[in-house]
C-alpha cells in the first residue's frame, strides 16, 4: 500500500462548491478527484517541459538536398 500524507491548501469557494457538487452527483470521493487531477496536471507540466526542451535542442527541418550539399555528396 502506498504511503499517504495529508495535504492542505486554500482554493476559491466556487471551486470547492463545484468539487462538492460533482462528487455528490457522481458518487466520487473528493480525495480521488483531487489526486487524479494533480497527477494529470503534473504529467501535463512534465510533458510541456520535455517538449520545450526538445524544441530548444532541435535543429529544425533541413531538406535532403541541403544536407547532401553540406556534406558534399554527389547530386543524383
């Protein structure tokens, strides 16, 4: 079983009300909804960071003709 730890934060009243309403309507536990949302958001943030890193390292698109010319390969 995974270790758990209490986590407290302040959120806007309307967000808390929306959470209460959706959990009651769908029969969900608030802990489950909040944990799922945090996991998804963390994954999105990591993916965004990884994409930005990859874009920063990318050299962009180069046509095959340009690559051959730069390498001094014969034209065919």
